[in-house]
């Protein structure tokens, strides 16, 4: 996809930079608060938002395959601070 879509959010997502910016503005979250991602799938958008907003993230999904993928992605996204998500 084009530069309009961040690579970390994944090509299968329809969430581009404009939508991510809008979500950040409308969420109005302070650092350290908890963001819940219901039906997180592979977690791309939730992890991006949590990192951008400096918040904690809890996500859940019905797919065990997606959960395995998001756990791996969490480590790559947060590194030493992976307990935040």
C-alpha cells in the first residue's frame, strides 16, 4: 500500500494516518491510562495507538491465531516495556 498506510498497522487494515490522527485526538487519553481493544485481531491499530498515546493496552479476540500474532507483535512494538500491552 502507499505511504498513506503505516507499515506497522498492516496492509490489511483500512486505517491510514488520517484515521489514526483522528482517533488519537478523539480518545483524549492521558499517559498511563488503559485502552481496551475489543476484537483486537492481530493488534496492529491498538498497539500503534497505545504507543502513540503512551497508554496501557488490554486487547482480546476470539481467534487464538490472532492472539499469538499480537503477542509477538507486542514484543516488537514495546520491547522492554511489553508489559504495557
